C-alpha cells in the first residue's frame, strides 16, 4: 500500500484509499484534505482572535485552547460529510449504475452552509476586527467622545453643573454688590482728585478765576472742600463694601464648600461615565464601528473587507462544496458497488439461513409429531394390557359366594 503525503491527505479527507483508483479522484480528495487542514489552521487562529476580542485584547493564555476544539468539531463534521457515500440498497441484484447511489441529502449540505455562515460571524469577524484595529479605535474614540458629551449634558453631571452655576451666579452677585460700592468709591476719589487738581491750578492763577491764591470762601476753597467731601464719601463707601463683604463671609464660605463638594461629585461622575463608555468597546461596539467604516468607505475599506470575508467563507465551505459537485464519481461508485455486493451477499446468506431454519423446523416438527403418535400408541397398548391383567387377577382372586356355602363333594376331595 502506498504511503506518504498523498495517502495522509486521503486519510484526512476520510476516504478509503483503496477505492480511489483514478487520477481525478486522487486530486479531488487530496485537495479536500488540504482544505480541511487549512480550515483547521483558520479556525484555530479565528477562535483565538474571538477570545482575544472578547477579553478586550488582553491576550489570555487560554485563547489558543478554544480554537483547536472548535476546529476539531467542524473538521469532524466535514470529514463525516466527505466520507459519506449515499448508497442505495434497493434492487441489489441490478447492475444498472443508476441504482448505485441515492439522491443527495440537501439538508446535510444546507446545514453545513448555515454552520459556515455562523462561523463567518464568530471566527471571521474577529479576524477582520484585528485587521482594522487602528481604524476601529479611532472610530470608537469619536463615538465615545460623543457619548461622554451626551452623558455630561444629562443626568447627575448636568444637575451638579447646574447647581454649581447657580452658586457661581450667587457669588458673582455678591462680588458685583461689593464691586459696585468699590467702583463708586473709586469714582468719588477720582472726582476728588480732579477737583483738587483744579483747585491747585486755580490757586496758581491758571484756573477758572485766573486769580492766584486760595482765599476762604472763594472758588478754590470750594473746590478743596468738595474734594474733601468726595474723599469722605469714598471712604464711607469703602467701609460699606468692607462691612458687606464681611457679612457675606459665612455665605461665601458655605458656597465655597458646596462648590468644592460639587466639583468632586462632578469629577467622580465623569470618571464613572468614562469607565462606562470605555467598557462599551467590546465585540458588539467594535463590530458596529467596523460596519460604519464599511458603509462610509465602501470602495476603500468595505470592498476589501467583504473580499476577505468571502474568501474565508469560501475556504470554510470548500471541502463540502467539492464533495457536493463531485457526487457520483468513480470513488463513490466503487464504494457503492462494494457495499451493495456485501449487502447482497448478506441478504442471500440471510435468506438461506431462513430457508434452512424453516426446513429444520419442519423436520423437527415432523419428528415430534411421529414421536407423539408413537407415544400415544404405546399408551393404548399399556392401558389394554393393564385392563387384561386386572381382569385375569380378578377372576383368579374373587370366589363366587354360592360356591363357598355349598360343601364340596367328598369324592372331589379324595380325588
């Protein structure tokens, strides 16, 4: 028997090497074996990528344990389908090649197609997500930023921000009241300085009166008095501002504490929101981002994405597809002839055994009937002999009473 890589590929494809007699069948089933091995590698890498994506790309050590298990299951399914020959056991005595095989079971192939589509989502998609990881991360950053903005504009952060704005508005009102008094005091000081400069100018003779000196009751003296009055009013306003600020101290301190507490609560709420948004970056979110990229740039990312996905799905279905289109080849006919021959021989042997069993049963029944008949004859003879013996014994033992009462004659006694 030939050994080597070709024989190994035939064994991987789950076919009988002895029945693969033509070159086309050898090429076909060796190709199926190659596709099965390629699918095993693909499913192993895809399963590892799925586990890696499910854990947020933490690269767990057990990611390489799931893929082979999945691959073994699907490969077992493929080998069962490829190695299965739909043999017809009707009309076993017919040599017509049309009676060798049954019609194909479409449910078997449709089930494998559905399994391929399912694995395209579970295995192919993680591989594509890993391929476009950079673009997906950029898209997720944009989406997460929009989510944070929406969370900040509503919920607890919005309430805290609104209350903080109210407190700041109150503080601004208090500051405005104090600033108003201070501004009025500053204005009065400015006016006082202006009047004093005018008084100095008038005392030098360059003012309004053009008369040097500053006599009491004159224009210069009035300017000086008005300047001093304004200074006094300014000082009074400063005192009022100081008193007002002092009165506001307790409220300001309470508001400052509340503002600090609100700031901490806002920071905490934003951190929680950020954690929630960052957690929303799993398989579903990355898939949605991937499809956004596909639809947004179909002729760039989308076409390449669909091309690779279809290529991997074709790899997934290649073994079953080759099996489906090669139905009725020389290998299947050879397997069918051998199986039908064995079944026909078993059928004839079974029929012969049934005939022998019936013959043996008839003979046994006849022997039993003859024995029963002979036994019945022996029983009648036994009963007849028994009755005869009983009669003889009765005649010999039982005596007539009349004979006993009548005395026996002497001459008979002497005789």
